[in-house]
C-alpha cells in the first residue's frame, strides 16, 4: 500500500488492500513454522495536516503457526491496529554536540518520508510480526505432548503416566 501526496485532494484518504498469500509468506520468512492462511486485509485511514500525515491502520486475517504445547499447526487470528505519524525527512533532527534527541510521545510512532510517495508495506509487515503471540496455542486447554513418549495427548492418552507412577512406587519401596 502506498500513498502519494498528490492524492490528498481532500485532507483525508481511506485505503484498503488485500495482501495475497505469497506476500504474507514473504513477510513470515525466517519465522519458522509460520505461513499464510489466506489474505491479510489492511484498512488504512490517512489524514494530512500541512506536511504531516497521520495513518491509522487495521490489520485482520489469519496465519498458520505452531502450537507451543502440542507442536501441531494452528490458525492464529491477526487483529491489530497502528497509528503512525509521517513527517517530512527535512524535519528529522540530528542531535548535535551534547544535545539529546527529543523523545516523541509513546503512543505515536514517528516515521520520516521523502519525496511524494510513502510506501507503508514495511509498517504493515512489522505490525503483523508484532501481532504474533509469543507462545501460540491451538486451544487454551491444549494438553500438549507426553514428556515420556511424545504422544499428542489431545488425540489419545498413553499409559506413560501410570507406568511412571508404578515405577516411582517401586523405587521408593526398594530404597
Ligand atoms: Zn496444542
Ligand atoms: Zn506417553
């Protein structure tokens, strides 16, 4: 998704884009076990004030990831939003001797643009990556894998825990 300064005939623009599966897979490259589950939809609203452009964007869709307990593929819903202010690069201040960079508001991410076109795809990608949960789960109640035999305990049970109990009792009896 990109916007051009000349598109702002009115100070507000709304844009909509469906990122197809091959793009989503490119974005997820390097994130092992993660892949597309169809399109990712981005909906963005831009407001221009003088040379500053504020973008509010929403991302929605699904991706495939790996459950951190049972290691099965699982659908991860993506629903996230971002607010970014674009300032012209001429406004980017470099700290001179001993001067500290003035920190921007925490709630607002600041990006700088130059020229007449702002391509926001890198921000859409970043937002998607940040929306991936640290430990995805196929279900809150996922039972995970048996630590003894590796059996997926969601699918069927194994007799390891019982055998382990008996083994422990025998050990206690011996010592
Ligand atoms: Zn699971
Ligand atoms: Zn087992």
